[in-house]
C-alpha cells in the first residue's frame, strides 16, 4: 500500500512539473514572472536554471515576430524560423539544454540586461555600442536595414520624408539610425513594440514609412503579400549574433561558435538557410 501511494505521489509530481514545460524533462517549480515561453506557459527560472537532474537549462530569449527568423505557427502555438532551428541544432550538437522564451525584441533585450535571460537570439545585429554590454558569438547572418513605404508610393528616400512620420521598432538598430536620420531630414518618429504593428502603421497611413531589416520585410512582403515596398539602399549591414551579458556564460558563446562551425561543416546551416529562402551570406 505504501509503495502504491509513493508511486502515485511520484507520478503526480512528474505530471505537475512535467506539464510546466516541454523542453526539459522534470522541472524545479519557479515563481511566476508572467513571462511566457513558446508553449504559453510561465517560467521565471533563476539564472541559470537546473532541473532535478542538476542539468543546466539556459534561458534563451527571442523575438516573437521577425520572419523568417522567428514566426509563430498559429495552428500549433509553436515558434519556428531560422534562429529557432539554428539555436536548437547548436544545443543538440553541443549537448546543452535550452528553454526558448519568445517575448519580443525589446523585452528580450531587457530580460538579458536584467539577468532573467542567459542568452538572446533575435536577429540581433552586432554593434560596437552593444559590445559594451553584451558578448556576441561569431556572426551567423548578415543584414542591413531598409526604408519601407506603401506599395506604389512616390517616396524614394529619406529626403522625401521631411515633416512626415516614420515608424521604427523599439530597441533596434533601425530605431537608432532613424533617430539620426530624423534630425538630418526633419521627420518625426513613432515607436512600435513589434514588427507587424509597425508594418500596419505604414499600410494604414499613420506612418509614411518604416525602417526594418531588409531580409525580414522582404520575406514578409512576399509571404503575406503586404501592400508595401522597399526603397533605396541597404543601410548599415551588420552580422547577426547570439548574445550573453558581458563577461557571463563564456561557455555558452564558445558552444554556440563550435556548434555553428560544425553545422556549417556538415551542411545543416545551409539547409536551414534554404528552408527559409535566405540567401547565402
Ligand atoms: N537587427 C535589428 C537589431 O538588432 C532588429 C532585430 C529585431 O527586430 N529582432 O536591432
């Protein structure tokens, strides 16, 4: 009888903690932070978290709408995309455990700075200014920003935007560049939390243009047939990198770099580039 009771107790523990998360086997329960992971559950694990087997589970924070790097499959509630496949493949290759938290770009940046996130992968451009706060992996993709206007618009560059409103996304290099251009060309900025609402502001006319990473907006114009077009030259091309807080988790950066090199050598890196229609760069 005692044995049966113990078994029931053990099973219900597995059920309770097992249901919290689908990326780790059995989880130490944590206080509620209100931050959702991709399974829609909450987790607020202390950095770095360990499950009951004592394994470290790195909390990786990401954007939640940055196609084709981060996209939500509405049918499954799962996130997918180039960054998702890359970090999952690197973790598998290097044998470390991760939990993905798709919270949006500015929220992920904040979580990383606050020590809630251990690592961040979010189509994040490596810049000198960010290197003061974060350590980056090797670059894994190159992208710059571009001006986005309504399809058929006569706007062909920043010089046509004087007195108008330009949409940017909070925390991005596009927003920093936008601030400099706003001074120079005399336009106003409007800040958005995420890419889809920024695109909507241009389509609905509350902004005359937006600044977005070129491969992202071009993928989305094509995928969703948005009534938008890109104009002018690509601005500030930079590598995307995986980031940790400066001086923390050097092993994570090292494993990312080794894993990335392995995936390039075995061809998987090129397979996922092709999967999402991304050009080799
Ligand atoms: N690459 C841009 C940046 O790092 C935008 C990233 C994003 O919106 N996810 O600021």
